[in-house]
C-alpha cells in the first residue's frame, strides 16, 4: 500500500483507520477482533502506531505483521524516532520492508514518561531529520503529522508550519493532522500551509468522542480545543453510552462538512474501538457522502 500514490490517483475521498498495538495476550485477542470488524468497512488503509522511544516496537511489528501478512490488509506502519539511534531506526525499517510495507508514517514522537529511557547520543531531534534519513536510504512512501492548532511545544502556528514545509522538503508526501473538533481550525491551517508552500495532501484526523473522561484528558494533553457548545453537551451526558452517541453525531456532522469542502480523505483515530467509527462510516455511506 503506497498511500501517497493512493491520494494522487484516487477519484473519491479515502477512509483510513489508526490503531495502537495490544499490550498483553488478552488485549491481543481483543485487538484481532477489532481489526476484523473494522476491516469489514473496507478502509483504503489501516495504520499501526509506534510507542514513544520504541516502547511498543515489537508489539507494533507483530501487529503490522498480522494485519499485512495474515489478514492481507492495506497496512501503514508508524515510526516514532525520538531517542532512537540511526541503527535502531534502520533495523525497524528493514523489518517492515521485509514484511512488504511500502508506506511509513514518520513522527519525532514524545519522550517516554515515567521511565529511565536515555536518548541515544546520535538520535534525531526532529521529524524532518528522520524523514531525510529515511528518504535518502529507502523507497517508502512517507507521511508526517500536522497540527491545526499547533504542536503543544511549538513556538507558534506559523513556526510549526515552517517545520511542516521542511518535512515536505525532506521527503514527506502526505500529511495527516492531529484531531480537532472545530473545522475552522483545519480550514485556516490548510490555507496557511498552502501559502507557505506545502503542496502535499493534508488529511483531517477524526477523533470521535468516546467518553467524557477520555476526551477531556486527550484535549488537555494534545492541545485540541473542545468547543463550548460540544463541551456543554458532553458535560450533560449521564454515562459513556450517551457520550458515545453524542460523539457519533458530532463526528458525522464534522465529516459531512469536511467532505463538502473537498478533503482528500478522513483518517479515524479508532482507539482500538469499533462501534463509533463503524456507525459514522455507515452513516456517511448511507448519505452517499463516501464510497
């Protein structure tokens, strides 16, 4: 699966899903079921994350292997290179190449929390550096992350977009952005990126509201704004079922508006859950907004 080629040649908006690897044997069984169920929606590709500092490196590899070789699914592998040596990155990439992976989604990644992890002295400081390292040595299609409200560590949105342009110059062929709940952030971001010379596809990331607790925690962690109207509705939900129902409605309307504005695709952060993404995609197809 070459994702950059997909976006270049497609005739309709794509659908893609993101997963994170199971952390134990029990979770592995559940994860396989999640993948099987969401695969019935026939996404254009599925991607597997990679933990900070390589903390889930083996789990990510095994999950990618299962999806790619056992399930025969169109699979993209993430690489978060924070603190990793060039040799370690090469080892990860060689293993993915041997599996037949053709697209790598490249992140700097975060420093592992609550551990004694010590970054390798030759590790790369920025995602743009990792992209250059990979593009000089491999034939992968390469994706990277964007941040419509700016990365939480960024000096400013404008500076963050300068770094995105550098990512493109160093090999990134498409961008998937961090989730947002106000589409105006995305539209403004795309306009600013285009003005700065970013020409590759910019794909919106969709994070349905799953629970009030999870949403509030992730918004604080990632710097994503939860609009007051949605926050008020979420605060008034009585349980997780009501919160998830609200989340499906909010995400459906968000996707509907994004599609009306001509986005190249929708990338869903599934959090390894099935019902919400399934219903959103089904509703979009029922209204013939996607194929």
